[in-house]
């Protein structure tokens, strides 16, 4: 599945969430990650982020699609990361 994860967490946890998500997904903008995941990876990420975040202060949104082809992505301005060139 193709997943976009957007988060707004307390500054104390931003680096931890960012470093964690970089293990699975591509960083595309501040607090935005996207990429292909298996069902088990998706479940693990949701579980692990729940352990990192504080639900009374932080917010994480998950957008999931069957494939990347189902998502129309347009970028205005600079592109933070060129995910097509990652080896």
C-alpha cells in the first residue's frame, strides 16, 4: 500500500518521530513522509508511533492508498527531496 504520514508533535519529539519514519518512508517535506509499506510495516509504524507520541499533545495523520498510481501528487515551489533518485 502507498502511505502518506503527516505529523504535528511537540518539539521535544520531532527528531525522534522523524528518525523513526526515515527507516520506512521517504521524507518529502517537514513533518511529511510517504512511500510503499506492507500491511505489517503499516501496523508496526502505527503501534510504534503511539508509543512515541503523547496523544494529549500530538497528532499523526495516516493517508493510505492501494497503490501510488491512485494518488495525484503535485508540487509547487521547491521539492524537499527527490525520491525518484534515491538508490
